[in-house]
C-alpha cells in the first residue's frame, strides 16, 4: 500500500484520522434503528451545511452522480436549460442536460475566465422562459469561481426557471445559504471541502423543486429523488447505502460544525491567499484574475519549459506532496493545488517549499 502523502489535489483531499477511524464502525442493518439514527443525524448536519430547512439527500455516488440526479430529475425531453460554460465541469454539465434530452443554451467564456452576469442575463432574456439554469460555482478545472450565485439565481427565478448550483468543489470553503439565496438544488461532494473520503454526493432541494418532482416523477431509478425523500423521512435510503462512508461523513460534518462555518470559510480564504502569494513570489502566474480566483482550487501556469508529468511525479516521489495537472487547453501548462477541508498553515508551507525546491531542479 502507498504511504500516506500530503494530498493537495482539488479533491479528494486530506482526511483526518478521526474521520478515517469512523469508517471502522460495524456493518449494521440499513433498515434498522442504528442506521436510521445515523442517517437522521447526517441529514440534520447536511441541512446545516446548506443552511436550509428544506429537504436534503445523500447519495452513495461521487459528485457526478449528484449532478446527474440534478439533471435527470428536472430536465424532460425538449426542456431548455441555460448553462454558463467556462471549463471542463461546466462543459460536462451542458452535455448532461443534452443526454437527458434537453437543450443546453451555453453562455461561454474563455477557460480561465467566467461569463459575466450581463452575458448571462442577455442569454436568459433572449430565451424568455426556460426550465433551469445550471451553474458550476467553482470551475475546478481552471481555479475560477463564479462570484455571483445569488444574482444568477435571482435572474433564473425572474425567468420562471429552477436555479441549480454545482458547488462540488466549493461548499464548505464557501458558504452557500441556499434558502436565503433561493437556490433550488445545490450539489456537493464528500471528498472536497467537507474533508470526508470520496463516494457520497449531497444535495439540497427547495420546496418548489420538491413539489415539481412529486407531480412529475423522473425516469431514473437509482437517482429517483422523490423516492429518496420518501425513504429519508423514515431515516432510510431507498438502496443499500455505502455504510462506512456515512459513518465518515457524519464525523466530518461534525468536525465542520465544531469549527464553525464562518471560521472554516475564513480559513480557506486565508490559506488560498498564502498559496497565491507564495507562488507569485516564486515568479509564477495564477490562471485566474484576482476578482474571480477560487479559494479552494489554486491554478498556476508553469514557468516555461517545465515538464508537467515529470514535475508532479518528482514532487510526489521526492517530497510526498501530490498536486494535479491542467485540463483541456491547460494540460501540460498549468498545475492545480487544492485548498480544501483540512488545509492549514503547515500544509501550505510544506507545499510551497516542496514546489519551490522541486521547481529549482527543473529550471536548471
Ligand atoms: C465542479 C465539479 N463538478 C463535478 C465534479 C465531478 O465529481 P466526481 O469526480 O466526484 O464525480 C467535480 C470533480 O472534481 C467538480 O469539481
């Protein structure tokens, strides 16, 4: 087995020993009282995470399953959805709408930037009424965060549309108060800012979306959200839950709530500031402009001539620090550092030192 390295990926991220140990809990009957108690606690903590009094569900799937659930439960053949597209994950979201038989109206920007709210508004006005807006809050592929969830949600509502936010790589490092902002569906993943292991997707649902789903059941069995709500009311999931992950999520959300949301968000902001500053001091340029740069994924261009694969291999092998490469047009040119969950001064300084020392060897 590989020795534990410092996982500075944009997910999965480092998980505390307390959370890892929680997974050693007993295998129990998922239709028994012990699981019901566990799941009810998980749902309650998940409500705190989304700052909602509405319904939440936890799926035994990675984030992509959460995204598919949000698409297949809302989109019916012929429906139109407005989708800002500014990186790999928002591209996938637009494709997911099309796979469900919908039509995606893409509002595009160059990768590394984000469409403006004026562009979004113009596309929505041109469309008139549509079914939903699907916005990736934090483009993990480029390290850019759309700084306008609340405004985009309001615009979608003005067009009679549901507002769906993919906050898979941001919720926990950012606060997204879904009730206050009117977000209909917000999706996140266990392996990012919540700092649990990968394998669970968490979703919040507004009253409006829950009512729509009751009147128009989706054509999917595994991601049938109305069914999750029906079972969730009794503390169960419709299908066999990934039990050890629910133990871990319960513990990780406990850690998050003990720290307090405001403190956690502030810590993510401060740590990402240290990462951006440290890389700038080494002469490296961030992909994102400061106004839209992400506090959970720090993406930076390599200095000329550094081989991405060799650099990251050396960093992991010699220094025990694991970071990610770039996507699509950024492949080979950009590296990405996760600033999520357990992120602290120690992790940041170890990472910066490792990058600096390893880079020195590559610049010679
Ligand atoms: C914004 C965003 N959406 C969706 C996904 C897909 O999540 P997963 O890899 O957990 O399926 C990711 C994963 O990094 C992501 O960052």
